[in-house]
């Protein structure tokens, strides 16, 4: 249920009540600038309008988590049966549906629970990422250290995003026009190619497809992490310099 937070709108203890009267609530700005953001929003709004009443945001969040775990299991099975790679693609589609539609559905029905949704959504994302990369690491289609590096990169980018939300009031859903949906699309395409051609020629040598793609992805994630960490550090330093 990825949604804007109003973290500071409820005091966690009575001693904070007086402080709340003098300090305005922190406004959280969602930043979504991915390539498919417009089309995705159009589709999600229409899906939310057609979702049966008995299906709630929590059901969709659970679907997203189960689907991501399922993708990890399919990767594990693909080590002995490549047709399980097709199951990964199906699980990625279900993961998109659950993970993307839950917040839209909550907003459409005016049932938003910002702090609860933010916490649960991103903890399930973390558990799901561990399951997905764990299954991939044991599939035999990628070097385990590359898969672990991708998992660490994802968790570090998530940490950067959460800290920026708290300190800058910005919740960034995409980096350099890439967001979760674009990553799912690239991974699904990669699985389609992997089904037919698990090894590729690269720089004069033959390597596993996902070793090459994973290494390129890891380099990109590292550049993004370094750039936004430096950028936000400078912003916070300048803000601190002018604070009374």
C-alpha cells in the first residue's frame, strides 16, 4: 500500500502533544517519474474501479508478497526445469498487480492508513526481494555473489529512499526514470531470453546471460545510490546551515 505518509500527525506519547501544537505536520511528496508511470496510473485507476468490494488493499499486499516468493521458488525449480522460468514471469505479473494496486485501491475507497501502509508495504517488499534473489542465487543461472550484490543494492536504495522520506519529506518511487515496474518488465524480458539462450557472447567471452545483466544492473544501482546519497547530503547540509 505504497502511499504518502503523515508520520508525525499522531504523537506516540502524551508528552509530544504540546510539541505537535506548535510544529506543523510533515508533508510527504511522492516522486514518480518512471517511463511507464502515466500508463500505469491510468490502468491502476480503472482496475481499482472494477475490483470487487470483498477484495481489500491488504489482500493485494499479501498477493504481491506471495507472488514474489513464488517467483523465487520458480527460480529455484528452474535449475532443473527451465519451464519454471515461465512461472517467474507469471509471478512477476501478479506481484505487480498486488504491489501496485493496493495503494490505488485504498485511495479510491478513501480507506488510507498512511503509516500502516508505508510500513507493511515496504517490509513485504524487503521480504519478497530476499525470497526472489535467494531463489535466483540458487538457480544456477547466475553467480550467487552477483545475486547477493543485487539484493544488497536494492536494500541500500530502499534505505536511502526511506531516510530521504523522513529527512526531506520526499518519497521517491523511481530513480532516473526507472521504477519497480520497469525492473519487473526488464526481468520478465530477461527470463524470456534466458529460456532460449542462457549464455551470451560479451566482450569476446561467453558468459551466463544473468551474470552480464546482473553486473550491469549492479553498476547502475551503485551509481544511482552514490549520486542520490551525495545529492541529498548536500541538500541537508545547506538546509542545516541556514536553520536558526
